[in-house]
C-alpha cells in the first residue's frame, strides 16, 4: 500500500493530505533518470579505463605478439640485407672481374629497380607504421634479389662463353716438341731463303722429319685445306671463332677437310716441304682479328715457365727462315 503523507496547515489549523504537483513529479523523474545516466557513464568509464574487456585483452595480447614477431622479422631483414650487400660486392668485384666484365654501378641497380618495378603496393590509411615499414623493406629486398638473379644469369652466360673462348684459343705447339729443339725460326723480320732480303716472317717454323703429325692447336672449323699457290704449299687454315685463326703450311699430306670441325690435339696433316720451302718443316701462324701475332705466346698449355723462357730465346734469334 502506498504510504500517504500529511502536513499541518497553520491557516486552517488542520492536518491535510500532502499532494505533489505533476510538474514537480516530472522534474523528480527527469532528475533521477539524469543522475542514473551520469552515474552509469562514470561507472562504465572507470571500469573500461582500468579493467580490460575480454576482447581488449585478446587484442592487446595479439598486438604484443605482433610487435615481438616484427622485431624478429626486422632482425632477419637486416641479416638478409647484409647478405645481399655481400652478394652484390662479390658480383662486382669477384665474379665479373674473373671474366673481365665491368662491375654494375649502384646507380644502375637503383635505376633498374625503379624502372622494372611492376607491382606497387597500395597502403590503406588503416595500416600501422610497423606493417608499412616491413612491406617497404621486403619490397625493396625482393627487387634487389630480382635484379641480382638477372645479373647471375648474365654471369652464367659469361661462364659458357669463357669455356668456348678457352677451347677456341690456340694453346699448344702444332707438332710434338718436348725437347724444344724444333723451333728453327721465329716471328718477325727474317732473311728470306729465296730472295735473300729481310721480310716479315708472320709465324714460327718447326723443323721435323717428313710425315711428322701436325696437330690443331685449338677447337675450330677447317676453313681451307689444299694447295696454296702463294708459297704456303699444302696448308690447312682453321677458324676458331672469337677472332682466332691458325695456319699450318708446307704439309706433305693433308688429313683435314674443309668444313670439318676439329678438336685441339687432333691430327690435321703431316710435315712436308711443299710450296716455297727449303726443307721439311711446319710453318705455323696465329691470326687475331685478321692480324698475325707471335705464336710463341700461345703455348701456355704445353710449357713450364722455364721451358717458355727457353723457347722464347730460341725464337728470338735473328736467322734465316725456312720459307
């Protein structure tokens, strides 16, 4: 039962029933509601200020894990960058120097990274600075790796060409000359045996009995094999590629055929004295880019340093040539 209140009216000298006007009641209700709302807000603010909700606890733990993983990844990225720097340094100063290739300047690497960039990462406004930093560094590292991979492809091609170049470079004597006593006349101006004047002797003369095998000094393709009317007699000319060509003259018999591919050390003919010759010998020439060069510097597979010094002195003697 609702409790009824009374008050003493001094005018009427009676107790009268206390009634609250509607306006006052409304104000009381509104005040109560406002006080409740304010109290609830204060309680809510204090609670979530100092006490985490389950979701907040999960997010906070997740954030801590991300920071820890980021630190680990950053350390790994730094290690990869150091390794990348070392690889680039070796690429420029070791691998390319072996093959006589110019190093790639840093400006070219940076320019290639900028011009070859195919994927641009779109970073939304909601991404954190940690994620942005990680994406930027990984993207840069991946581009450097891509450029370096292309550089290693170039080096692999150099290796293949280097192998072909070594096989195509004359590097042995055209006849067996273990005792180094068969070099009769060297490269340079010598007395011509027929005309008795000084003329350029564009090769080396190796004396040997008729029928002594003559060997190809490098891999190549036979360009000419037959009798030459210019004084060389029976001769073989081999094109080795890379600007190298060798000539073997005054043969008794030719074994090689035009268009045939020969290997270093393969017999291509036999010593004779055909053409403008005063005795059995092999006249051997080496041409580099169409210019005759001294063959004495192309025997490095055959000779020790002491033997090379000896044959160099023998070839330097100014005497009469055999052709």
